[in-house]
C-alpha cells in the first residue's frame, strides 16, 4: 500500500485519467473528490463488498437451482 500525505486542495493522479483531490478534513472525516471517466466505476468499499457477496450468493443459488432442475428432469424420465 502506498501512503501519501496531502493537504486540503492537493491531489493525487492515478494513471492518466483519475484524479483524487482532498476536499476537506474535519475531525475524523476526510472528504475526497474523484475525477474519472464515466466508464470507470467508483464505489465505496462496503458497497463493493456487498455487491460481490450478492453475486456469489446468486451464483450459488443458480447452481443449486440447476442441480435441482436436473434432478426433477431425471425423476420424470424414470
């Protein structure tokens, strides 16, 4: 992990297209501004984790349904 010190109004550039600017610091809250192309998704980590977990759960449920569906088809053939 790269750790940088920035003051209010200063920025960090990632690649050629992403700029992160320190907007304000108040008590234990830091506000940042992010400038990036529209095709780049920017999510809070907790939201990203929630989406990731939901996707894994959906795949597991789909696999369970596929297996259950296959068992029903096999039962009907017998």
